[in-house]
């Protein structure tokens, strides 16, 4: 299987169900746009509540969707009954993030038994115009035999 290949409906459902349990993604209004093998795209529609003082998308929202896009890209390649956590990520903000929505693409670069490396890219989309606003790298850990559970309080 290659990165970007179609995957089974079961894996797509598992990723979507896990994503639906992320309180921050729901709070921000992020949604899954695409799920493929090792490749996940998230969208974050513009709202004034997501901006910083100049009216651009805040870097916190930009980095949050980049992190989740990469995490779920890795998750699509992990064995059933496992879960994912980010170990580390770095994001370079390369242009002010603006547009109708942000689109974050996480793509697996190297899938390992325990650690997986992903490329993260975020685009500001305004009508037909797409502008690259952030890029980065991420390391994920596969928690074998540790299914996703709702967070405890």
C-alpha cells in the first residue's frame, strides 16, 4: 500500500470516530475532508473567533489542525486496537493564514512499528486561490494494544 491509496471503510470509520472524540477539533469547528492511506486532510472554516489581533487565523488553530491531520494520517496505517500520540512537531509559519478556510494535509513520510514521521502542510483557501501558510514535520508514536478512549477528567 502506498501513501494516498484508498483504504478500507473500516479504517475510515475508525479515524472519523476517533476524530469526533477530539473536543478541541469540535470546539474549533474543524472537519475531516479526506482520509486515505497515510494521508489526511482537515478543513477549518474561517470564524472571527479563530483570529489573532490582525484578523489572520491564529497560529494556535493553524498548528492544532496540522498536528491532527498528521496524527490521523499515521493512525490510518496503525494496527487495529492501537492509538496515536504526537511525540514532537515543528511548524514553520510561512505566510499569514487567511481565507475562507484553512486546509491541513498530513502525509506519512516514514511509517515504523513504533515511531512514524509525517510532513505537515497548511493552506489558506480563498475561493479558487490556495496559499501555502505553514509547513512542518511531526513524530508520532503508535500505542500498540491501546485503543482510543475518551479522556478522563
